[in-house]
C-alpha cells in the first residue's frame, strides 16, 4: 500500500517505522531541515529488550509524494486545520484518511474542510510512544488500535468499508493490531474522558500519571472532571462499555510512570492539546447547556502555564 504518514511525532514515527517494511511509506514533516535529517539517519524504534532502525522517505513537500491510498494524520490536534487545507495533492478516489488525534477538537473540521467526496475515518490508539529525539521513539506499551467511520463522514458504502478493512489489515500486518469498529465515536469519547482526567492535571502538577492518584484532593478533581465529561457524552448519545472513571483510574495505574503527552508538550515548550481535550469538551457542554466548572478551571490553569512558558522564551 502507498501510505503517507503526516507528522513526525511519536505516533507518526512509530507507524511509519512499523509500516515501512511491507509498504511504500512517506513521512511528511513540515520542517525541511528535520526531513533531511530523518532521510539521512532513518528512524529508530526502541522497544523493551530491542531497538530497530528503519528507513522511510521523508519530505517536507507533499507534491513529491503524490496521491496515496492511506493517509495517517498524526499531527497534534492544533495543526489539523492547516494540514487538511494542504493535503489535496495526496488525495484521489482511492484515498482514505484516518485522523488519529487526541480529543474531539478536530471532529468538526474533517467534514467541513474535506467536503462530501472525501473518504475519511477516525482512529483511536492506546500505544504508549514517546519521542526522545528526532525520529527516535520509545515504544512502551502495545494496545488495540480501533478505526471506523463516524456518522458525519460521507457514508458507510461498500467502497469506504473496503478501504477501512484494507487499512486495518495493513496496520495489523505491520504489528499494529487494528480493529474496524462500527461505533468509533464511542471509542473517541472513551479516550477523551481518560485524557480529560489525566492530562491537564499532570501538566499542572508537573508529575508522571501515577502520582495523581497519591493525593485525595487531586483524585477528587480528576473524578469530577471525568464526570462532567461523562454527562456531556451521555447527552449526545455516547455509550461506554466500562465506567469512564474506573477506566481513567485503571489507565492512570497502568501508565503510572508515563509523562503524559500534555506534560511532554509543556516540558518541550510546545503548545498543548488543552483546547482539543478539555476546551472542546467545555464548548460542547455549553452548546448543550451543561455546566463544566472543573474543566474550565483545568483549562485556565494549563493556559496560564503555557503563557508563562512563552513569556520566558
Ligand atoms: O493518552 C495519554 C496521553 O498522555 O496523552 C495517557 C493515556 C494519559 C497516557 O499518558
């Protein structure tokens, strides 16, 4: 399969590295100098017990890639709009785009920018990956990746299902165990609620995920944030297999030593995904007339940290 992975972050490099043996993979990086570097040095995926080097074609010029069958959109949520406006040269009748962002901030952008004719789906992955240098990924945890068509995407016609099935097979064949599911939005929201509970608090307290569970006060805020999000989700018809607060605690324990993606962003002085996670939740709640005071406070605090960082630099 001809595949374009957009974004050389942890997830982008992990997927490009996994897929490159059996597919024609391009990695798109908006930064031409880093694209050159990655082309020369390749990618390194370090897993428990072994590390693997691989070569992929990296470019900052998407016209060099041409149309592809699968686009894996792995940029941070805040970059989705800009990328969607630019990816025309990668798309034709055969293309499927899978958006793998955290949060729900990108959901309205996909139908709005891609229009009626594009075939796109959503993906939710629970792989634990950290970028420790350009093209260098620490792959800590495996997990199932789920992909599917949300109701807002064009259709559930046979051709779209065929493309998603092929994408799931290709990813699974590359060691990224992937399932095609009929209710992808439920999975997107289930992950959102975990991120709502964990990410902002780790950024505020500057701590690994597991430390959050050591303070009764912090646990109470986590639970309240997740409950606010659960009310919003239920109001729009999202259903959860397991209780979201229970799942959030479990994920926090299972990833106790992890530095959350939001804290990684703060430490690297990058913009965080607070707007796509807690911020987008607040906006959805406001549309529905539901209160979200705990999430509003989390957003306020993370934005204050972001402002302080940028005042320093
Ligand atoms: O998804 C995550 C993130 O860091 O974005 C969690 C589940 C919190 C793991 O760190």
